[in-house]
C-alpha cells in the first residue's frame, strides 16, 4: 500500500502560525482559553458567536495518539470539523485524511495536501464523488455492497483500491453506524467474488465501531473480524495489507492537562493489534484510523453572546429567565439534535468597567433558566430549565470542548449567518478543563467591556443613570 507516510522529523509550525494568525496565550490565570475569549470580546468588541481554536491541543492529541498506538496513522475525518487550521496542523504533523465527498477532497487539495494522503471513506458514493475519484486520482475508497462495486466498475475506477467496510458496532457507542453502513460477515464471500469477477482490487478492510465508543473491546472484535476477511480474501486472490480502524475515539483533556482515555483505552486497541496482527508476521500491514471527534472536540471553545432576556414569575412565585443567545440549533448547536451534544458552559459576565481581566469566582443566586437560539423557531432551544445565575445582555456563554460536529453542521436559517462564525486561533499553554453542566452552578465573574455600542447603555453603571432598563430588547 502506497499511502505516503512522510512524518516530518520536526514539526514546523511557523507557516501555520502566519497563515492562521495564531496567538500564543500563556497561563496567566486558571484558564487561558477563557482569558483569550475575554480579550477578544474587549479588544474587538465582538457581538456575535465566535470560536477559539487551540492548535496546540491538536498537536498534543496527535502526539498522544501516535505514542499510544504507534502502528496507527491517523486520517482525520474531515466531516467532523472541516477547519483549515486544524487540517493544516494535522497535515504538517504527518496525518492523512478521511474525506467523504468531493467537497472534502477539494478542500484538502486546496490546502496543498497530496491526494495520496486521502482515503475517500464513504461506502456509498454519489455520482459526483465517483467523478471526483477519477478527476483527482484518489487512490483509496471504501465499499460495502455489490452495487457499489458495479458503480465503480461502470465508472472505470479499477485503478482505485478498495477497502471493504464491515459492520462492527459497539452497542455502548453514542452514535452507531451499523444500520446504515458495513457489510455483514455472511455477505463477504459474495462481495469478494463479485470484485474478483469485475477485476477490482480489494486491498484492505475498514470498520467504524460507532462514535464516542466506550468499549475498546469492540475494536478488538472488529480487528478479529477484519483478519477473517483478510484470510477469506486471500482465497480470491486479494493480498490485503490495509487495516482501517475507523473513528469513534474521544479526546478530552482532564484537569491536569492530560488526555483522558477512560472512555476508550488506546493501549487495549494497540494490544489487540499486536495480538491479532503481530508485527513480525505482518511487516507490510498498514494500519490507519479515521478519528474525527478525537481531534476536533476539545480544541474548540464556542462563545455566544446573550442579546435578549425575559423574566417571568412562575405560579410558585419563583423567577424563570429566558435568555436569547447568538447561536442555536441551526448553528453550532445542531449537535444537540444530530450528535447528542451536551452543553456544559462557562459564563463571561459583563461589568462594563473595561478593566483588565481578573478572574474571580463568585457564587450567585440560582434561577431556573432556559437558553434559546436566535431564530424564530421555538424548537431552537440550547438549554432548558437549567439552574444558573442571572445573566444580562452582553454577557457571553462559553462552550468548551465543542468543536466536534458543531461548526460543521451550521446553516444560515432565518438569515442568521451561523456558517460565518468568526474563528480565532491560539496556541494554548493549558487546556480548558473539561467541565460538566453542574459547573453552571458556579459563576465565573470576569470584568468585561460591553461588546458593542448598542449594548453599552444597558451596562450596570449606565442603566441607573439612563433610566433605561431593557430598552434594547
Ligand atoms: N470515519 C467514517 C467513515 C465516519 O462516518 C465517521 C463519522 O461519521 C468518522 C470516521 C469519524 O468518527 P468519529 O468522529 O467518531 O471519530
């Protein structure tokens, strides 16, 4: 297998730093990413959703994966977050790419990355994707049906090497793919013989145990099944030597800045590889994986501004607050629908005094609150009936660890250009600690300049003197 494997001796970050204007941030306080958000809001008077992308986190994640599974070359699943900074960083580190469409292949090529680094890992390709394989000379693609073999044959794509995707679901994974993709083991002989008849070249096996897998033994079972397919393939004349472990890995950082492998221990997967495909017996075996979430989730913090507020007195006499923020289910929080996204949050409070950031932890009075997205759709709700301290217009809600399947799926419904959320690249020293929804209970109080002129007159200082209260709403 001729996957280009030039892993650079030394990672050269200089060009990426210039292209993406990556700002170093040092740990002056407990959380550098949050501090950077504060600086951005103050300096640039931002008033819309933005994302802070920590490319150092991407590097750490890559190095961790290579250290823990040295035989595996990651091919980043571009669909998860087709961010140019993340892709360029991974390319510079030596990663390959899992593309699932013509658009993704073209993005990779536009960034100057060699087509040899691409596997078109969609088992059912549209006509336009088949043409893209021919046009760009994509060398590897997956399939799981006879129909796909016939399509490839009819499109004269015999040059493209095939990887047979098998079904191998982890029942504990957050999102499973088995109902949609992957050949059943009973169907393997039929697929192998059809490929043989058509003169197609099957060079390996792929699987996806499901996104956010919680069971490394699901990988072991799948690797075992893959070996079985390798052996069956041998009888049909296919000398397979590509094993594609798919995605499913989680890449969150713990409080000490280390990568938390508790959901899925890499050493168990590495051991399964060594047990089932011992290195000395399989010297030419090329092993790749297609992590998406692993690389995109924790490097990205999404910040969304509160721009509207409504207070209601409930029958019990308690207050309920509705807040309206600049991002919602048609924007980054599409992940709430499609990806089971849970949305822990930090709050950046506006005090309007413009002083330098100083972090202070303050507990406020808790009220039942609902956070709505910006569109007119009443289904556009980010958090419902959550106990949290009172927010005001101009405050920001920060969602750490929110890069996977969020920005990627945004649309511009309601004329709100969620797809144009601004991005700021940083080179963080420390990770934003992964937080839980319960952390909404504690309020992180940051002095914050009002983000725009419109909101300036409702800051606490001016509110009293103007006699204006919720005028802007
Ligand atoms: N590979 C394939 C073929 C996929 O369909 C996906 C996700 O949809 C991925 C890799 C990435 O999965 P994850 O984000 O769970 O790593």
